[in-house]
């Protein structure tokens, strides 16, 4: 163990002649010391020079004070954290809340005969060289052990001190039979199933309170240091020792970052979060410069990532699915700094590392990104975003403001999803421009209003005028409801899908600048005998595509194969193609081909012009969880910078018709009920 990790322990267990003998005192003290000395648990060295870690018996007050001060000096010499346990009888005199530990000859209420615990703790905390102090007090009135605030915040260390106090009872409250010490040993031996790889004061206190009802387990902490390592009491034995906290991308990046610091070879299997904390301290000792800054920043991000992953496993284990994780990551629209894609995210560690490593480098950006990710995930899983556990996690990583911001943003976006405008050109004859369009405003997925709008001239300008009028109509209703309108879905027959881009229609600016405009196929709105059957089939295909975890989600069809439409039709009917479909060459005005694809595939992607290459296919797969809105994001980027054709996202070269469950449910709801016969006109 390096000096950076060093920890010392001293357990003082004293009997008092004027009080009843504490029969549980000696075994509790020795078991506690053994647990804290265990390399796999407390990892502490003896606190006294002679190799002693336990003082037990009828100890005189000066003997106790001398031993504690010796352990303080020894910890300071080694730059160690001191774990100090004080067990026995205690009292607080009169109205003075100061705790006195009763030594051999102490008398109840007599300050001069006992040990002032707060003063000793204060000396330990404020001793230069002591890295931190974790104190366990198992005595009556234990909460009186808290030292004066001035000792912690001023003193010789100018407030750069660290203290964790675990106390068995409140002031003026008894403690019974060393119950806290005995239960603490059990906890250290077993570990906690839903905690980080090391146990700190808050989770220890909560666990003890669950098992000890007759006394008030109390804790106090202060941390004014610059250390990034939390003050911990023991390693969590429940965490499997052979589980590395690092994903493959995090490991590779960390190895690269450590190489210039001559700290390579430190990353390996068996690592826990504690090792990351230790590594951060090791890096702090390295030569100052850009390499140290980069490595320290990366380790800080990985620590935050794995504290987040641990929280997710505890907070919402049943909701952690690969699809949800990838969707939550994709919702952040992060610029990826390496070859890792959202599709490579399969576990909570993968996801948290992805977010942490790709967050902007500005101050606080990593915390904000992880907070947004957790909020996305929790909200998608149906969790209350005001859960106290969520706020406790955010407080623990100094992200409470970021959490409030993320929840506010999520609620705003949730409000944006409450309204949808669906405009359909399915009244058009023979794929020509319609005389009239239909418009449905949906509020919380139910039809709120329906209206038809005439298209002057039955041509493209007239249709675009009708579309603008429909948006005005929907915005008026949105204002009355006090909700924003963001999503507009435009359903078109096959021929118009191949020639018209409704997101580019004029509405002050392009319609797609301020609205999320999605093209749909209007065939699902036509009351044909087989429409409901086709919708049901599309829903099955969507479910199958969503379940794909290996390989692509699209079957890419080259121009030669697309030209053989009879063979293609047979392949679809025989179940050869069960994914979405991507065309490698533009279909131009080939409506028969397009009709065939749209009938059998709920997701169809095609190049807007010319052919596409492997980079387009890869980008579609890598950004799958961002689509179909990702297409619109890419179009917007191209609109803003007309010179970015070469550098723009490759998906800007593509068009898509992308069915989803909400769209298909709407179409199904408009159909007449099964068995209903539509009269001929």
C-alpha cells in the first residue's frame, strides 16, 4: 500500500469501575479492529508504533489521551487517514453537550476524571499531515463528540480538514450493549448489495439505522480538503473483486493518457472505484503539465461515470435495458471523440462512460451531461423525477443545480410532445397534388381537433399554402391550451414522397427550422380492406427491428437488385427481408419500387440524389437511436452552412420514411372498427 492510500486504526475500549461492566465491550472492540485491519475490508495498519491496534481494559484517562495522540502523530508521519474508535461509558455534564469518555477512575459528571472526546477529535483533525479522520464513538451521549466548528474551519490547517463521525446515540440518550459496534462489524463483513465499491458515512448510517431501533445512530461530516477521494471506512465486500469498473473504451483511453506520466500498466482486471480514486491521487503527484491535466480530467470523468452507474444499479435496476440506455445517450446529441458509437453501448457502465468521456471539456460539463442522461433514463422508465434518491445522488456529485435544470428541460420537452399536428395529403388522386388536405391536432395522443384546408390551384404552391394555414390553425389551439407545438407529421402518397420536402416549405423561415417535421406515407390513412392488416404487420416489423442488437438494422439494397422488382416482391413475401430497408441508389421517380418497399418495410431510407457509400451506411447504424429526428438535425446544419456539403453529417444526404408506434396507432384508430362495412358512394 502506498503512502497515498495509507490508513491507520486505533480502537480504544475502556471499562469504568464506577459503572456497570460492559460484557460486550472486549469482543466488540477486537472484532471491529480485526475488520478494519483486514486488507480486503478496512485495509488499515496498526495505529500505534508497537503494532497495536486495540487498547482494552480499565484504562486511565491520561493513558487513553497519550495513546490517541501517539496514533495521531504516527498517522501524520505517514500521511495516513486515521480511523479511531472509542468504546465504553460516556456522559455529557449537565447542560454541556460535550461528550466525555469514562476511563478507569471516572465519575459520572466529573469532567476532570474523564476524556474530552471532542477535544481529542479536534486535535486529530487539525494535525498537519493527517490525511483525514474517521471516528466511531459507541457510548451513551455519543453525539456530543462533535468538535467545535472553529477547530474544523480555522485551526492550523485553515479549514482544509476532513472528518467523518459515526455516533451510537444522541445527546442525553443511552447506547446499549455495544449494539452499533457489533452491527457495524456485521456490515463490514457482509458489505452492501446496493452501494459503491467502498462504504462511506451516509450509507453506513442508513444501514445501521435499519437494524438498530432503540437508539439514534447519528453522523457528522466535514470536508474542506482538495482531495477527490471520499473519506471511506471500508471496502464493500459485496462488490465482486474481479469486476473492473472500466469499459473497453475507458480502459484504452486511460492507458493512453497514463503513458506520458510513466504510470502505465496500472489499469487492469480487479480494479474497483477505490482504485480510480487512488490513481487520481497518484496523478496529482506527477510532474505538472498538459499530460497530467488530461489524465486527471479523464480519471475524474471515469469516477463520476462509475458513481453514476452504481447509482443506476441501485435506483432503477429493472429499467436498465440496452435500448433505453442507447436512447438516453442518443438524446444528448453528443459529438463523439473516438470510434465508439451509441450502438456500442450495452451496459450501464458503457453508457455512463460514453457520456462522461464525450462531454465538453468546460467546467461542470461532465456532471451536467451525466445528470441529463440519468434524467432521460429515469423519465423514460416512468420514474418520478422528484424521487429523494435521485436528489441524494445528485447532491453526492455536486450536481443538484444540474439536476434541477435537467428536470426542468425534460418537463419542457415532455410538454412539447403533448401536441402533434398530423397533416395528410391522402385526398390526392393518382399521386397528384390534392385539392384539399386533412389536419388532426393530437393532444396527449388523442384527437383534439380535426379540420380540412383547401389547396388553391391544386398544385404545389397551393398545397404549401394549405400546410401553412394548418400550422396557423394548430398554433391557435396550442396557444389556447398553453402548450408548445413542436412536431408536425406530413403524410403523402408515394409519388409526392419522392419529390416534395415539406420541411423546406416557407413558414417565415423553413418550416423545419422551428418544427420537427417528419414525412409519413399516407397509404395507412386510406380505408382499404387490407390497411389494418398491413399496419399490424408494420408493428411486428418495428418490434423485430428494435430487438436487433447485433448487425445492422437495415438491409441495404443495391441498384441492380432494386431493378428486379418481381424478385424483390417475392423476397419480401417470403420473409427474406425482416429489417428496415436502405437503398444504395436514388429511386428517382420509380413509384412502383417505392410502393413495394413502403408496403413491406416500416423504415425506408434512400439517397436524395446520386448514390451513397459505406460512410452513409455506418453513420446510419451509429446514429440509429438519434433517428429519425437525426435526419432533420443534419438538414438544419446544412441549411445553416451551405458550404458544409463535404464536412456535414452524411445523413444529410438521405431521406427516410420512418414509421413508429404512435403514428401507426393514430392510423389504426382512424380506421372503421373490424367488421364495419363502408357503403359505396
